[in-house]
C-alpha cells in the first residue's frame, strides 16, 4: 500500500486559532516534514473555498496556489488535490496552470479532478449550481481538454459546455504522457465510467462494502470501454484518530470537537466528529487501524490518503501512524 497525507489548509477548520499570517509557515513545515519522510509518497489539499461543516469566516487557502508554493518548497513528495472541481476554472486554463506547476516541481504534480458538490460555495462564487448531469458533462469534456493539451501542446473542443479553439499549452508537462489523472467520486453510471476511460487512479469510499461494490462497477466499465482495470490504482481517503489506547482515541476525538465548537456550535462540532471519524477505518489503536485497512487492502486498495485533523497543532498521531501502522501495511 502507498500513502499520501493531507496538509491542513483551513477547509476542515484545521487551522483555527493560528494567526492567518502564520498559517503558511505551518502548512509549509508540515509539507516539508512529509517530504523528508519516505513513508509519504504524496501531500494533498482540498479544492474548496468555504469551510465545513458550515461556512465560516475562517481561512480556507486556495488549492492550486498551494500546489505552486509546495512545488517550490519541497523536493521529493508528489503534489495532489482531492479533488479539483472542474467547473471552478476553465479547463484549458487549468491545464496550463498544472503544466506550469509540473515544471516548478520538476514533474511531481498529480491531477485530482471531480465534478464538484459543495453547493454553498458554488453559488457564493457565482457559478450557479447546475444539475449533476451538467457537472459530470463538464468533467468529461474537461478531461478530454487535459489529454489534448498535455499530449499535443494545444486543445480544441467544440463541446456542449466548453469550447476551446487551438488553446496553446506550452511547455508541455515534464511528466511523459502528461500529468496523472485521479478521477474522484463514486458515481456509478457516469463518474466511474469516466474513470475507466481516462484515469490512472480512482478515489472513492474506503469502507469495505462500498469499496468492493464500486470496484466491481469500475471493473465492468473498464470491460465496456476496453481499458485495463488492473492498471488503475484505486485509492481512498481516511480521517485518522489514532491512540495507543482506546481512551487516547476518545481524548483525540473530544479535543477535535472542543476545537470546532467555538466556530460551528457544539451540535455541529459533534456531528462533524461522528460523520468524519467515529466508527471509520482509521480510528482506533494501531492494531485496530492495521486490521481495518488490511481488510480494504485485501479488496484492492492500493493507495491510502490520510487526514490527521489535529496536524497543525499536534503531530503525535502522525508519528504513531508512521511508527506502527505504515510498516505493517507497506
């Protein structure tokens, strides 16, 4: 199994209490920490503008700006977004941005891409909130623009949603064949079919039953479009609360709820903890987490991307995971 780690950027209220002027230093230092530890193959951020579980005035730093900054301040670790919302940026422009970051990073960029879902920020930023069919249509057309841009240096598409005519994207990305595509989302009829056709990686639910179900659907789509199911690496995201004992795990969950409460209220804070963490695969003692993740690995999980909600304040959970979980699963 391969491992990536999220760098806190504010979206999950994971930088609250830190002066905004100091937040970049916190993010940069955590990125460099991962860069120095070969256990971590990649670092990730979310492509969102407004915080969850509810919008607040707390900082949420922009994903592709961070990609460029991380590219210049790290040397080894790969750089991803989970996941870029296609409709937030013109895809020809985004192909250009990503190619530039690939040069800054010496060929370390991944493209995590999806249809987008957070209605509040869509509407607030003036994008409207088109129905799922349109969002998925934009995803498909945008991915085709990426492929053209990164393979030929230009893109032309007279699509239903995007029209580009000889959009030049030079220089090409450093990575041969273009930037790897992670198609994120588990939509059974459309998203997984797009993934089967275009993706080198997928990203969908990591709970065993769901993971197995989505994997079989992906296999079926691959057979229909004529691609190799086994060539696609399947990934999932996991929120982590780990402790040497179950009591320590509960302390970590309580600390997260307490940190969120002043910003979203006690009920929302507790709901966030329950929805994000409690009862999920990466919550527990090291032995429990290894057992849970081993089960999903047995179903074909090849890449786990971990979010430690307290990372900006306390790295002890990361250290325990690095020490006792990763060696058991690698």
